[in-house]
């Protein structure tokens, strides 16, 4: 969320976010070979598990689909009134849909399971599947 707030924009393309975070350079979302870096003002934040970023983006996309935009202040510990909109091409939507579907069907093959117990991984995969169904039917 800090990344989006730091951009001081109200509209983003999913492609822009994918490119700036390095998601487009990964060979697989299951195992993040190196941390993704996200530029935030004068420093870079690291994202160690791509599926976390993908699930966060899917929630934002769903909120934009339902309400047209999302108030980031409601999601982050931020008292600025930052409302954004994320748009995506059909190909970008396909990428998110495929990633969520893959995670929903085989969550334990993701490197995130190194940090999260099996029960929580399964629960997270079920939530991702619900989000995927709401986004893509």
C-alpha cells in the first residue's frame, strides 16, 4: 500500500505495477528466487513471496470492479485520503486469474509454505479462490 500511496497518483495500470515490482520477470509465482523490490520514495521494500503481492492486487482489482476505486487509507495505516483506481488489460487479468487458480489448487507447492503452516495455507488458498471467482466468474 505504501508503494501506491508514494506514487501520488489516482490511477494505475496493472501492467505498470507488475513491471515496477518485478512480477513480470519471474519464471514462476510458486517460488520467488529473489525478493521483489518495490520502490517507495527514497528506499525499496522487499516482497519475498510473489503470491502475497498477487493476492493483494487481486483484492484491489475486485474492489475497483465493485466500487470503481479503492480508498487505500481504509486498508493501510495511513491517514491521507488516497483513493486509487487500477485498470487492467485482458492479458493482465488472465495472468492474475491463472496465478490465483494455481495457488487455489496447489497452495503447498508455493514457497510461502516455508513461513505459514499447512492449515493457514489451505485457508489462504480458499480465500484466493473466492476472490478469483468474484473477479472472473
